[in-house]
C-alpha cells in the first residue's frame, strides 16, 4: 500500500484493494491592510498581518475499493464539530506553520 499523505489520522492511500485519494488541491492565503486617510492627500496603506491560510481538496472514497465512505465522512464531520486541529502531510512534507481545522465539508455520491 502506498501512503500519499494524511490529514490527522485520515491517510490518503492507494493499493490493489483500497483507494482513498486526494484531488483538486488548492492552497490560498490573503494579507490584511489598513488604509489611513490623510487630509488632502492619498491614503497611506499599512500591512496589519495575514489571515489564516485555507486549503481545499476533494477526497475520493469508493466502497468498491475497500473504504467505508460513511465512516470517513462521519470522522470528518466530527473533527469539524469538535474544532480538532490536524496536521497535514503530503509525501514527506508537512504543510502549514501549525495545524489545520476543518471549517466545512461537502459530501456527494
């Protein structure tokens, strides 16, 4: 079995009998700025920090390939509802400065 990565204890794997795959990976982040208006002049822009980064991706869960989709979806929902922080690893690289939280999820058949 090849482990592609993991989010907490959810491992993304591929083998002859199991498939739990990560697709459409996107990582985005934004900076925050304040504008200070000056009398009769242009506003002055000041960097005030960064917003938390966001990562989104799809997970393919197929019962035909050895995964119990409902169990995995329930685990993701539980993490979201508890505000659990999770490390994200892809290959040998850990992503992010600390950990990630699940702020939303969508399941489709």
